[in-house]
C-alpha cells in the first residue's frame, strides 16, 4: 500500500471514530500536506491549494489541520516565531529540529539515541512518554553565523 492510500485510510478510520464527515476538502488538504517536504504555516498551505485551483476557505484549512493533528497525521510546532508551523507526522515521529534564530531556517535531524533517551527518562521519572520534541536554536552557516562576533558564537 502506498503512503497516499495509507494516510487516506487512517484519516477515514479516524473520521469515523469521531463521527465526522469524509469530505473532499479534508482529503485534498491531507494530500497537499503529504506532498510537501517542508514545514509550513496555514497561509502557505492555503495558497498552495489555491495554486492547484482547489477553492477552500481558510476556516476549512484551519479546522482540517486541527482534525489532522488530533488524528496524529500532522504535527504542530512553535519554533519561537510569530505563529505555528506544521509538518506531516506519519513516519516522521522521532526527529529533532535545528532552528536559526536569525533567518528562521529549520533543519531536521534523526538520531537513534533520541528513542534511547526517551526510554531512559521515562524509566528514571516513572513516566510513560509517548512523544518528544527536541529543538536546538542557533545560527546557520548560510550567512547568519558570519555576522556574529566570536563571543556571540559561543554558548552562554
């Protein structure tokens, strides 16, 4: 089964559980998200749908994102900017982010030790941890780092 069919099946099951209608808009928004490779805000998603000649209201995009988050198909992040950013979640659970505090560039990294750390912390704290979010903030090498003095580059 390909990813598109898998995510649509998951959405169908989750909509049924919640007693929500299976609308064309919900599936189209889901597809648009899973066609992306980046983090996005609501406006970017809305405009990409409009570019595809799919007419949907911003309210529908917001409401559908909330539903997709509840279904575990989309993750919502607050990286310290003005608003929330989103990304697809299926198959992308265990990763961290590195965010440039100057240009807002976001990079992802995967490290198998994240799972080990999560389990270790859960055992030490007697806590059943089912998710984690790790975000490092700093300056990227694409020019933001060059504008800093050597003292600014060192961690506090």
